[in-house]
């Protein structure tokens, strides 16, 4: 394929480059930001914090290891991986209750 005289090859690839930039800012960057927030949340968890696992188990942290938590729920102790704690559900459970206006 021959190029027309005066045609710039950069202008031919500009739409592809723009699609890649838009894809990065709307898909990849938000996911990286969310992953970083989840990691920071898991690092701040300590003994006595109430958590919810991804599987839906509610419990209170009784021991913290390097890669795991020991949680207690209704007298049963479970050893769970740190990555199995749901950030959104745990934050919602620990958030103060909102007053309902009448």
C-alpha cells in the first residue's frame, strides 16, 4: 500500500492511540486504584475489627498473621486468608447507623 504524497503516518495511527488512552483511563486505571485501596484496607485491619468475608461469613478478628486472619463467629474460630475479606461489606457493617428522618 502506498501513501499519498504529504500524508503523515502518525495521523493514521492517531485513532488507535486515542482508543488505547481512553481504554486505559476508563478501564485499567480505576481497577488499579480499587486494588490499591483494597490492599491498604486489609493492612489497616486489626484485632477486634468486625469483618465480612467474600463468602458472607461475619466475624471479629482475634488474631492477625502475615497472610491470614483468625476470626471468631458465634464461638467458632476460622482461619481466613487476608484477601478473602470484603472491603465494601466490612466498611458498611462498621459504618455508624444513619438516622431515619420522619
